């Protein structure tokens, strides 16, 4: 998930992690949980969104140590 080119999955993961970070930033600054505002407090829809953001965060953390398979040959060993 590094460099200029990335696969669709890498782009989606980056987008979801960014939206999750935005939600936490809004919560930290204004005590406004955007997910809860849209889906309701801990409704099934909100739980799905939180789970997706959590999974994207895990994938993003993994990408710090392991290169995406779509980037064969373009990643240096860390």
C-alpha cells in the first residue's frame, strides 16, 4: 500500500481508515460521533460500520509490515 500505484482494495482501505480517523477527530473535538448520528447509537448498522472501520485499520497496520500482493516487485523489504 505504498507508492503511487495501488489496487482498488488498498484505495478502499485507505478511504475507510481516513473516514474512521475523521469520525474520531470529530468526536475528540466536538463530542460528535458521526456514525451514531447517521445510523443511531449502537444499532446494527452502526456496528457494521464500526466493524468495517476496524477491519480496515487492521489491514492498514498489516500493510506497514507486508506489501500488498498487487505490488509485486515494487516493494522494498522493511
